[in-house]
């Protein structure tokens, strides 16, 4: 791969800060309440969900333009779950990608668009074979 852009961020754990090299991202981090934390900051799962949803929506825009499909009323929500990984006793992730589509993309048309987007999206490529990703049309 020939890099076009490289994002750089530094963090010091789930109870610290995440800061991008340009300073535009500067967030307090905290364990979510579900993991025993106080929830007074964002967490890696939220950051991953935001990045994946944004990337997936942009990738869907590329596919839609190529196929002359109007997705101006579409939105993408990523749900990133963390839980115990039975294989090694550590933690693992799972993702549900929910696309809210207008009427003309309900059913098979929406499903096909989601599958093509999932094959094209850089985040989907990076997670393929590592994280279960379910695609849902709404």
C-alpha cells in the first residue's frame, strides 16, 4: 500500500487522554460504566464505532455514485461491542453495521449495496476475518 495520509494519535490507556498529532482530537478516556468505570470520558469502542461508521458511509457514497444510486437520505450506525473472547480468555470485539435507507433501498437493493460497501470499505477490509461484522438494513 502507498500511504496517502497517516493519522497519528497518542493515548495512555482507558483512564487517560487520546490526542491526535494535530491537536484536533483531544479527549478524556474512561472505562464505560458497563466495564466498571465512571463513564466520564469516551472509550476506544466509541472511537472505533465513530471511525468505522464514517468510513463505511463514505465508502457507500463511492459505491452509490458508481452505480448512480441516491443515498442522500441514508445514514450508517456502527455498534461496537466488547466481550470476553472464549478462545483465549481475553477480550474481543464484534460490530453491527446498521444502514438506515429510504424506501427505494429497502430489501434486496439495500442488502446488495451494503455487501458491496463492506467489500470496499477500508475498515471492513482491516477487520475481515478478525471481527464478526453483521450488516443490517433498516
